[in-house]
C-alpha cells in the first residue's frame, strides 16, 4: 500500500481548474519529486494534501485513510509536515520559538504557556543543530537570511515527527553550498524513515536526488517514472519548452 495515494483529485478556483483529475502515489522511503511548469497545479496539490485547500472531488489517502476533508492540524498530527515556498516564520519570535511552536503538544495556543517545556526545547535545539543554525536559536527569526529561514523551516517541520514531509521549492533562491547542506539533511532524514514529496524547479536537484518523478501540466499528471525516463520524455520537454 502506498504511503500517500491521490486519486482523481480536483480543485477549481472560479472557472479555473487548478487540479483536474490528478492521480499519483508516493511510496514509503522515497524522495518523490512533483515537477511541472508554472501554473501546473503543484502547490495547489500540496495545499490539498495538507488540508489548506479542500478538494472539490477525488480522494487523498495517507496510510490508507482518507484525509481530503481533514483540517490541517489534524493532518499534521497524522504525520504530514510541510514547508512553504516563502517562509511563514513568526518574525516577533526567536528562531527557537518558531521551531517549538510546531510541536503538536504546543502550537500557537501553547505560546500562552508560561515556559517552554524542557523536552520541547531539547528537541528543537537538536533539530537546529542538525540543520546547522543552533547558534542562531535566540535570534529574532525576522533577522535570518532567506537561506537560514529555509533551514529553520526544515527543523520546524521535523518537530512534529512526520512520516511524510512536503517540501515546497527547498532549492529556490539559495546558494549552492546551502543547497548541498539541505540535500544532505533530506537524505539523512530519509535514512531515518522520513518520506519526502518535493515540489522543485531545480532540475539538477530533482534528477540527482529524487526518484521517482511525477510531472504535472494543466492540473493533470503528464508523466511519472524514474529521472532518466522523465528526462527523455518528449511530452515533458514540450510542456516545459513548448511544442
């Protein structure tokens, strides 16, 4: 049984069909890429998986259970975390607090508690150490660089101990050295049992790190398979470059 199964998922905004009968699976233990030209429906699909957008039709199953009608916080507690293309950090909080707030036992309401629990702080600090920014824990999140925010988001997403991690353009706007670090951390987390679904435009990253690759175009799945097959697929080339 696939870890994640999307069956005929549909989502429209007015008269625009952002996702139009999309079906694909994510197997446990993989780093699966979800790629496609701008406007293909990739981020909308992410938003449907984690509950930000309610599907108009179709099914989304996680570990065999339907989740397309669940609220985002319930989906997170089931084992799905995600990052966003643009970091959604709480700028008035420190880096450490931004990571701690993602703990299922805390959340935004938990910030009203008088203190961070020792176990939450220890886990958050360990995750910040894992991504290489533990020395910035007490800094305001608003002062982080764009790349450092990507690392903080990766640590924050791991606070919930996800089984499936959705990464939205982790390589976007960062330098090669930082990208190498993010790739290394993703691969290590995969070795520890985390499955990844990644939306990405950096084809070097996709073709060297991800397997399999799912290609979307016009809200539908255009192709699915190993990187080498996707690179040689004429329909995929036409979707990106024009016929």
